[in-house]
């Protein structure tokens, strides 16, 4: 009921939120409608001022679509009329410009040829080719007139330039210019070269003089004020001290320069050492990773890894024999260690330590491990004989029969010989070949070999 109440509460909150959203939407829509109505009223008033039709309000109320189409048609007609008016206006302006051009050309021609004014004026009919010829003629006449005007202007400029040249060079006149013009090109080039050399020499001398003047001014500015007690000997001593200070400053500069060079060499060596350190660090990381995985030179981690593989093989072999002895337990290894655990299949595969087993169960597990260890054969090592010392006294009769049956099958399958050392009387009937040790007295015993049929 609490969950239903909470769900109902959440639904109520959601519904109240949606209701508020709807109210906000309704309020927004109402405001938008009012704004649109105000815009429509304002637009209606503006249109009323501009509309010239008397019955447009009635048409709008009765058939607004018809009124809208009529307005669109009128608008299209109005735009077409505006375009036509614009084209006619442009044409009139163009004709006016052409007329002004013709009148201007006529005035120019009458100025050039005043005798044409007394000729009888002929009003020709408008023909396109005559208009073109007239325009071409007017253009040519205007060009000739413009060229004459330009030539006169250029001539006037040339005369002014010549007068200015005479004014600037009073030693030259028209006769001297004619004399210079009579000189050959080679003579003119020689004179120009000599003149250029003289100008270069003048520039060098002027530059040297300006440099000397600037040095003198600079020397006057930095010249120290001499006192009355200053003598040539004291000034020489002061100059010697200044020379020593300059020498010390130069020596300091040399030391700093040498230190700077040494710093640069150290920086280069540091860069090389850094590169070498980076390479060594890469090697360290690589071998460190191998060290973490396989261990150091003592071989502890690697030994544990190798032992874990051997233990895995041992447990596989031991489980093979343990399944023949009992279907309850299965041996396994705890990950990352050499601890042996057991899975109790009767309890859903729960893991339990070996210390919780009973005496008989511990013997079965130990026997399975011993048999599994005997199966880890190598080419140079073969375990063909297995001795089991005691432990049978902890087994019940059922387990004892299971163990003996398994050992007999083991002998039949792999040819392994199993020796049992025990004081259990029940084993005498199951073992066919026996080595019996009998006590004679406190210091002597006898050994008998017994074969049972």
C-alpha cells in the first residue's frame, strides 16, 4: 500500500505538473491570440486609411477571398504600370540626352564652320542610318576639336617650361641649346659621366663633412666639465683608471661569455644524458615488467609459477583417481597460491579446506594425490612401485573395499605395483602376496613371505 501510495503521489505530481504546463500553454496561446487581434486591428486601420474603394469593407465581410484576388490583380496591374512608366521615363531621358548631344555637336560644328549657319536648314526625316552617321560625324568633329585644344595646351606648357628653364639657367639661351644639340652622342655621354663623377665626389665630401660635424657635436655634448684643479697629469691618471675599469668590464664580459658557452655545452650534455636516461628507463620498465611477472634472480616468483603448473597437473591426475574412490570431492587450487582446496559436490560445489575432512576422507584424498604424483612421469624418472604406509585403520569397511578395488584396477591398468604397510587385519584376506614381520623377542624379529591362493 505504501508503494501504491508513493506511485499515486508521483502520478499526482506528474499530473499537476502537466496541468501547470497546459495552463501556461493556454495562457501563452491566449496572449498570442490577443496580440494577433491587436495586430489585425492595427493593420485594418492602416488599410482603411489607404483603401480608395468605398465598399471594400462589405466585400471583405461577404467574400474575403474574392477581395484578396481583386487586390492581387490590382497590385499586379499597378506594378506593370509602374514598370512601363519607368521604361518610358528612361526612354525620354535617353532621347533628351541624345538631343542635347546633337545640339552640342551642332554648336561645335557651327563654331568650326560658321559658314554652315547661313545654309538652308533641312529637317530630315528620322532614319536610323542618318542618325548613326550624324553621331559618327559629331564624334569625329569633337575629337578633332579636342585634339586641337590639346595641342594648343601642350604647346603652351612647353613654352612655359622653356621660359622657366631659361630663368633657372641664365647662362643658357636658344643659341647655346642649339650648340649643345649639335654635339655628338659620344661627347654628350662623356660630359654626363664627368658631371656624374663630380656630383658623386661632391656627395662624398658633403657626407664626410656632415659626419665630422655630427661627431664634433657629439663630442661637445659628452665632453666633461673640467675644473680648475684638473691638470694633464690628473686627467691622464683618471683616464688610466677608466681604462682599467673598461679592461675589468671586458674581462667580466669574457668570463660571462665563457660561462654562457659552458652552460650551452652543459645543456647539450644534459640533453644527451636525458636521451640516455629515457632509453635506460625504457629498458628498466621492460625488465621491471618481466620482474613483476617472473620475479627477480632469486627465482621465487618463477618457482611459484612453475610449481603452480606442476600442481595443476598433479591435481588433474589426483582428481582422476579421486573420482574412482569417491564421487563427492574434487581437488582444486586457490588462484595465485599453492593452497589445495576441495569442492564438495554433495553441497552444491561449495569450497572447503582439507582440515575439515574426516580421517577416512583425508586418507582417500592423500591416496589420490600420491597416485597422481606417481603419474607425473618423465623420461628419466618413472614411478612403478608405490608404498602406502598406514592410514587404512581410519577407513570404514565400505571405503576400505573401494580403496582396495581401486588399487587392484590401478595395477591391472598401468602395471604399477603397490606396497601396503598396515596392521589392519581385514587387509590380509585381500592382499595375495604378503611380507609379514613377526617378533621373536624384544631384540629379534623374523620376515616371512606369504602367498595366498
